[in-house]
C-alpha cells in the first residue's frame, strides 16, 4: 500500500461522493418540481431525468444515488482514515476492505449500466461519473490490497483500534447517521396510482404561503409577458394549457401533483376556468422530434377515448403504465381495456388523429415549447412551481378577472 494509491482512492471516492450528491439533488428536484431540468438533461438519449425517474432510478423508494453516496462515503473514510499510515498492515487491510466493497460496487455498475444503455437506451452523465469512480476504486484497490485471507484474522484488531480511537468512533457515527438520513429521510416518490389521483376528490395543497410570499408571487405574475395564442377564448376567464407527452416522466409527476388542484377549479368555476391538455409528443412522427417510440400513438389514443368520455381514465392508465420502451401494441391494449376501442379501430383512425396531434405540436412550436410538461396560464409560461404556488397563481388570475375576491 503506497501513499500514491491512497491519494488515488481518496480522489476517486470523493468524485463518486460529489456525483452521487448531485444525483440526489437532481432526484429531489424531480420529485418536488415537475418543471425542473438539470444540467445533465442534454437530450432524450443523454439525460439524468430519464434514468432517475425510471424503475431503475430507485430501489424500494430509495434513490440509487443514495446508495452511491453511502458507498463513496465509506470508501472515502476507509481511504482517508484507515490508510493514514500507508505502509502499515492496517492500511493494507483497509485497502482489502475497499477492494471487497468495490467488487460489490462493480456488480451494481454492470447491472445499472445494462439497464441504462440497453433497456432505457439513455446515458446518464451523473451515473457515468459514478461508474468511473467505482471502476477506478476497483482497479486501484486491487493492486493495493494485501492478502484477502488476512482480513478475517485482522478484523478484530481493526475493530478494537476503532473503539479506542475518538476520531474513528466519530467517523463511524457520522457514517451511520448520514446513511440512515439518506435512506430514511429522503422524500419518497409519490408512487400513487395516477388513476386514483384522477378519481379522488379534489383537494388543496397542505402547504401555505405567507402574505409576503404571495405578494412576491403576484408581482412575478404581473411582470410576465403573455402569449396571445395561449389567452382565454370564449366565455373562459382563466385558461390553463399543458403541453404533454405520455411517455414523459415529468408529465406524469405533474399529473400527480397538480391534478387535484386543476379538478378543484374545474368544479368551482365551470366555464370560467378552462383546462386544456395539448399534445407535444417527443417523437419524430408528430413533428417535435425525440425518441419516445409510442408517444404519438398514446396522444391519438387519448383523443379517441375522449370521444367516449373516457379521456381522463385513459390518461391515468397510460401514466400508470408509463415506460420509455412502451410500444404501439401496448397503447392499443390499454385503449381496448379502458375505452373498449379495438386495435383495428385504432389503426383505421390513427392517421386522422395524428393530424390533430400535429396541430397541437405546431401550436407548441409557435409558443416556443421545447420540452414537456410546459404550462401556460392566461398566456404566461409557468416554470416549475410547487403545488401551493401553482394553486396560488390560478387563484390570482381568477381574482384579477373579477371572478373571486
């Protein structure tokens, strides 16, 4: 075990910890802000969001990035404190412990890299950085570790040394507290059925805004430019547009977080508050580009279901079964199950429905929509808003229209 190997392990584990921490930050933002876009969301095939919000982004509700952070922190502590005397037997054993950890980490790399590249067909820059860290730790620790047979006999000695070191005990406590905090304290994905959200009674956000926060939000609304094509029409006073893609994870998240708010205003102000879900499928067939293989089919299917007053139910079912690998046949199966429209009918009417979907895409392009979900309220483009703020801006627009006091 050399000081150079120790320095390399410290640097690599610190890189992994930094990448994992940023991944956790991105994951948290995606859970709480449907409009959030991270620096690593470069395209449909290079994106943290697509991976983090897939079934491979969490295990039992805990983000995979939390596991990367816990692993990197333990390796960093073993490298920094356990190898503080590089040419000692204790440092050699610490390198052996790191090697065993890196073997487990390497197995995780193979699994998640396969899922990312071959199942999701998406590269996650944060994940790639963590992979580099783990692979580097594996290679360095493999050359630095002493005989693995000595680990079992020396473990008792290492634990005794740990108990008699105030620094070691402090580090151990910090590691346990941080690990438990990440696993138990990180907010869980709402994970509720979109169908249940669509059918449950309308609710209001639990969070509230202070008067000064409301004043700031109202001032922000008053400063925003308004796009004429997104303004209310007919008797409506407040018009909310959502440009949507049924294969977009953030669109599903927005559905879950905002649906009860939208339903509340539809019920309390019928005809005055107008909500429209417009199609913006990120699939080349519809004119917006992208790699979502069945997004145009899903949009057309919802339009067919709306003719039978089953549009909301089909939207919920599609969000429930959302997958980056969804196929045309899967969309047809859901349509038949929910709205009793056969696959033959879908195929016969698809081209006609596609023209209407493309018209929505063209409207979105005129409004400079570049991703989903994108919301417009009375012509104002809304960024990612917490549910309480989303509710408040709708109420403010109704107030300005003289509908509520």
